[in-house]
C-alpha cells in the first residue's frame, strides 16, 4: 500500500510554507550503508546504476532507512559521458579516471551528442519504476559543464585544475565549444529525466569554486544561463550546487534557478544578508557527522534557526556523506530536524 505523497520538499523549493523543514542528503545512497556495500559486492558501480531494478532499490534505500523527504536517483555525474565517447572508469579510492582526456579542438569535436532514449534507457526506466514505488519526490541530477570538464580535461580528480584552466585561458574557442557540448548534454539528459518523471533536478557544479567571479562570468556563466533557461521551460524546480562557491552567490542569484545549494563555508544568514533571495539548501559540514551527538545537534539547531528565519529553506549537508559515517547518526539527525522544525 502506498503512503500519501510527501510534497514538503517540493513546496520548500517553491518557497511555500511547509509543516516542517524538509531534509535529504547528498550521497544518501552509498558505501556508509551496509546494504549498499553488500550489493556492491555483486555489481560494479555502473551496473548498479544501470540495472533499473537495482538502481531503484538503491535509490529507495535511504528513504526507507533515514526517513528523508526526497530521493535522489542513483547514478553519477559521469554516467552520460560514457555515451558520448569518453572512456571512463570509477576507480575505488580515486574516483573517475579517463583514458582519453580532452585537450584539443579535435578531441572536443569527436564528442558525440547524447540521446537519453537510446543511450540511457535503463536510467529512464529506473525513474519510471521509482515513480510507482516512492511516496517522496525524486530528484534527478547531472554534472555542470565546468565540473565535468575538470574530469575529462585533467583525466582524473585534481586539486588545482591547472590543465582545465590552462585550456580555458589559452584556447577560449576550444573551451567554449566544450562548454557548449557539455551544456547541451546536461540539458538533454535532465529533460529526459524530467520527461521520465523526475520531480526536481540538481545540477552539481562541485568544483566551480576554483574560479573567481571574473572568470566565472566570462567562461562559465553563459552556458549555465543557457542550461537553466532551458530547464525553466519544464516547470520543475532546479537546484544549483557548488562547493567553496560562496564568492559566486551574487552571480548565481541572477541565474534562473529556484534553489541554491551551499557548503558550510557560507552561513545561511550571511547568504541572505547579501541579498541572495533564492531558496537555500544546506549546509552542515559532513565531517560534523563524526562529532559527538550533542555537537551535531547544536550545529544543526543553529543552521535550522537561520533557515527558518524566512520561507524557502531545505536542510542538507554542505557536501556528500562519506563512507565512515554511521547510518544511526543520520537516522537520529533526520528525526531531530523533523521534530525541531515542526510548526
Ligand atoms: O546518493 C546520491 O547522492 C546519488 C548518487 C550520486 C553519486 N555520485 C554516486 C556515487 C551522486 C549525486 C553523485 C554525484 C557526483 N559524482 C559528484 C557531485 C557531488 C560531489 O560529491 O561533489 C561528483 C564530483 C562525482 C564524481 C565521483 N563519482 C567521484 C569523485 C567518485 C568517487 C568518490 C568516492 O567517494 O570514492 C564517484 C563514485 C561514486 N558516485 C560512488 C557513489 C556512491 C562510490 C562508488 C562505489 O561504490 O565505489
């Protein structure tokens, strides 16, 4: 028997009044869960996200286990790139590794176009299955062009993005062609997820904080405006998230997005104080999940008090859950957030 649909998260995305503050967690499906680790013994990462029934099961797990107000599709920001000619692997303990990094105009022109129906039918099928099973909204997602570029240009995770920025500064035409290809991919992929039934989408621009405001405006803002303008036509809420991107918030506030996801370096109150009037999502430092419960509770309460000062707030972490976090901590945290914010 299905529970009534919980639309608290979607209401918050639209800045409507909610009976309590909704919560979900980035990387809420992952290796911190014993059930995930068990399944991962049987399947590779990409098998888990591309066998529809397995993807649906992993996506549902944190909803059942933690009681969160939204599900996020189990896949990766790198998933669609495999289908446009990027040879990639997710290496344990490292992350995405690319065999044929993109450096030249020819490399960019060799990248194909994504057709979600042809390339990713299993992901669309998983979304359809989830829509029948879930009683909370399903968040679809994709990587943003800069963050995707940071992997496919560097060839692996990077700390300083020298090659990526080097390409951007030294070959702006190649860079813009790459941004256009990746921007179109993001739009097509997310529109496919929305058509299949995703209730909201998040665009992960995790590494964008590496750019200053000037370079963001020149090299990245145009493609982001294009993406968000296209997504706006679908009518579903759009979330834009980045790490260490507090200095870009004024720029982001000018983009046609509904929700801005921030990390722990910028407080909710200071973001609002700077005139950021989008719905805000965040921003507990995930490392705090290793702290004693009293400290977790204190810091969470401080964030919630700020969030509740104005409508339009969704609780989340400032970045993803990592493997050493305990399931019980997140269970307690979710209940605490719901209890503390009930009005
Ligand atoms: O539960 C969810 O949040 C949905 C699934 C999801 C994954 N990755 C699963 C995953 C989402 C939304 C992502 C986004 C993602 N992937 C981002 C943006 C968010 C962020 O964390 O900054 C980025 C940069 C990636 C790229 C990526 N994928 C990295 C760096 C890694 C390895 C990191 C690590 O923890 O080892 C991955 C692999 C990955 N993606 C795993 C999961 C659960 C671990 C894979 C495994 O089981 O071995």
